[in-house]
């Protein structure tokens, strides 16, 4: 069974940094693309980033480009999202998902950016 | 970036009804579209990928169609557990983009 468990969400001040983690199990992690998607409270889904398994290629939403970095540690079956220069509008539940086409999702971790 | 326009934004229907949700892309995306269901307080769940391929374990009352710029999700006979919010996602080119969502409510 595919399991994705996000962690690292917290309350952080504007301009601050945070690193999210996603621990994966139940599938061959290193062979799959992995993604992050976020959802602000009461709002819709927003695609954030993907790490393509082949070639270590990454893509980002325009709203986070230059501030967020997606990376992975295949030895730990873990995906990460390093977030810097955080803004109030980055406040959301952040979900990791298996595959570029988001076939399985984790429950998410809450990030709140506020002073 | 490709914009996805989803309609309607909300929909009231009864158990047993047939409902259709539409997504339009601002430019052609071939068959690069998925549909996701999100129940309150839960993570989204993929229903359809590549416009018309049914995810394993998803009931056959769900179906997807379309290509290019216009796509539909159809639920042939609504069941109580289908009342949720539905999103489309274009997965043809980066950055991927979601539609605004359709909240399906019980009439």
C-alpha cells in the first residue's frame, strides 16, 4: 500500500524559511517522479513543484519559483520542499503526491506564515 | 501558462442523478488531463488520468472524455459518497494547473 507522510509544517514569520518532508513507503520511491501540491484554507488546489525521477529535472509554479526548492533522498525514501522568503500567501496545507500525475496523495502538513 | 476554466463552480443534485462537470484549457493539451475528488477534510483522490482512463478501484459510474481544449467528467448515477469537490488538472505541460473546483452538493 502506498503511504505518504508529510511533516515539518509550522507557524513561521514572513520572510522566514521552512523545510517540509514527505516519507514514502509501499512503492519503489527512486523510480517515481514526486510532486508537491498546496491548498490554502478554504481554497482550491495549487500545483507547486515536481521532481522528475529520470534526469533529476525539476519544475515549479511561477508563484514559488526562485524561493522554493524540491529535492529528494532516495536512500531515505524521502521528498523535501525547502521554502524560503515565505509570504502570507504561502499559508496552506502542503501535500506530497506520487508521480507527476499525482496518483496518490498524503494527508498534508499545515504551513502558516504570519507575524 | 495554461489556464483551466472549470464549470460549474457549484452544483446541486440528487442521488441517482447524472451530472457533468467541464474543464476548458486555454490552449490545446491533447489528452493531458486528470480529475480528482476531494471529500471534506480528506486528501484528494485521483479518479481519471489521461482524460479518459479510470483509476483502479474507482467505480465505473465515473467517466472522463475530451481532448484538446474541452473535457468532461460524468457521474452516471450519483451516490451519497460522491458529494464532494472535484478538480481537473492539466498534466500536459509545466507548470501544471488545476481548475477552480466544482462543489457537488446534495439537493
